[in-house]
C-alpha cells in the first residue's frame, strides 16, 4: 500500500540510523530516481538526505525495503490462448469481460476484485478464505489474495502468460482451477484454452535438460554465479510429499559429499548436467530433478538474487528466495528489494523458463516425428 502521509526527514534519518532501513537499500531506491549519494556509512547517508523532501512513490519504495523480514515474491505460471485468432486488444477485452462476469456471481467461495485492462495486460485480484489447521474459531481462516497479470508472450501473438503472485506454495492452484472451470462451463463457447507448464510433459532426460538449459541461458543483464540448492524426487507424484525422505531429497551447500558443487560446476562450465556422475546415478535409479535454486548477480547494479525454479503443486513456479546488495566494504549482505523490482525480475525469469520449456517441447515433437517416420526400403 502506498505511503499517503508526509514522512519527516528526522523520521527517515532515525529509520536509517536504527538500521530499520539498510543504507544500501536506500541508495538503491535513490539511484532509481537519478540521485547518487556519495557517502561511506549509514550515519553519513542519514545526515546527507534527511533535509530533502521525498514524495509518496519514493517513500513507498523505502517502506518496501525496510528490514522487517525477507518478504520475497513467489509466482506460478500458466499459458492461455484464444480459441479463435484475434487481435491482442480484442482478446484482452474479452478475457477482462469474462472475469467481470465471474466476479458478479454471488454463489462463489472467492471474490474477484480490481479487474483492469490496459493496452498490454489484464490485472485482477483473486481473494479467498483459507482454512487454518488447529486454530481457535476467531482465527480458523485467513484471507489469501492472489495478484494476477495476463499479458501476451513476446514471441507468440496467440499465447498469453498468466502470472499468479502468491505467498504460500499451494495457493495459486485455486486460480488455476478457476481458469479450468471457466473452460469446462461451456467448452464450445470458451474464450480461451489453458496450457499448464509441468514437469510431467517433459521426457525423462529433458527433465534434467530443463534445469541445465535454464542455467546455461545467456542473459543481457544477469550472470549466473552459483547453484544453491537442488531437489530430487522419485517421480512427479512425490514432488509435493516433503515428509518421505525415501522418495525425495534436498541437496544444499551444507551437504558434505560435494555433489552440489559438482552440479554447479557442470552448469557454470557448460559441461552438461547429464554428464555429471551424480546426475547419471539419479537417472539410472529413476529419480528426477524437481527444483533448483540459481544465484544471479546483476551486471550493472549491486544486486544479487537467488531464484528458485520448481514444479511443486504441478505448475511451474519462479520464486525469489533471497536478495543481496553489495555494500561499500565489498561484502554482499542480505537486503530486501522493493516489490516492484522483484516483480520485474520474476517476470523476466518466467519468460526465460518458458522459452527453455517450449524449446524442449518442440525438440520432443521433432524426435517423435523422426521415430514414427520409418525409412523407405
């Protein structure tokens, strides 16, 4: 929520001095406004800026990066496409009207609010009550709000990305179910079709290739520096079963065998994950990779983020796990980023993941055609 009241300079200074706002985070926000503070510590920074007047937009960003906690964004991605070929403007109008009509229905367990269409997207909020286990009556449910954006894919005018932002890992499936219900209500008159991005759609070897190719992708503004975490599962059905260690396992930096460093090295050097001994062993035993966390550093900004790519609850998820900022002493420290910036980064890596996924699907189709066409004798 935007800051609506004026924030006094002395109050801003106290927030910085008390380290409720990280000095590097303040510098980061100011750089977006073209302001480049020259100072070496938080005290000097607070002395420098507390005489200046900042507007609502700037102070809202300051509020977002306050050090309450690492409140990072999570997202789920699905793809929809028009049932008939039509312009972007017409389809966005049609899809917005569909949600407006659904929102008027009173016999639902959800609420659709703030439905808006602009030249490039449709945005809305899906709100529902989620039961809380073991809670007293006054707190037996909590309100969940999903922020949804529907926008055209850059390289395909007849496909649209549905990006669902959420907090809990399983919350997005409520909106995906709504999309499916909208199609099933009248399949012949449906405005759109739904395509889910799932690990089950990829062949066994390509499940590994997905995470390998995502790491090998060439970025204009980002550089992959490390692999932080990997999860392997016996099969797709076991991905959401976190309690059974016989069918799933997590490998992180604390794991002593060096398997994670081997995986990281294979991706960073471009040797190919399928050539890694541990990966070969997993594949031979029928295990699959279901998630991987990648550490990226920005090439021009003092920012590092950890992106988790996973398929929990079936659909592709792109989550920001941690964010760091490079401070004046040359050390990277945990620091929150404004939600608006996190949203831009998530949107970018969603597009990368879908490009990698689509390439593998097309590769599978080509391989299948080759297998079905028998050479003439």
